[in-house]
C-alpha cells in the first residue's frame, strides 16, 4: 500500500499480527479487516514469513 501516513498502516499490520500470533483480544472491526485481508490475498503484506502466513490462515 502506498500511504503517506505509514505509521497508521504499520499500526494496522501490528494489530493484525497480534490477533493471529499472540491471541490478542479483538473487536468486530478488526475481525472484518482480517477477513478482507485474507479474501484479497494480502496476508503476505502483513505477515512476512511463510510460517506466519500459515498460522494466519489457520
């Protein structure tokens, strides 16, 4: 994503990673965002390694 405010984008990525990798409690809006990220095949944008992507899909 090309974004002038990269800090906002980084915060979204960090929150999505925390949801998946650390069991972070989420609200409905982040569940929807994660579903859209998955459906649009953007998991590699959020999760760097192949093992993290596999965890995210699970």
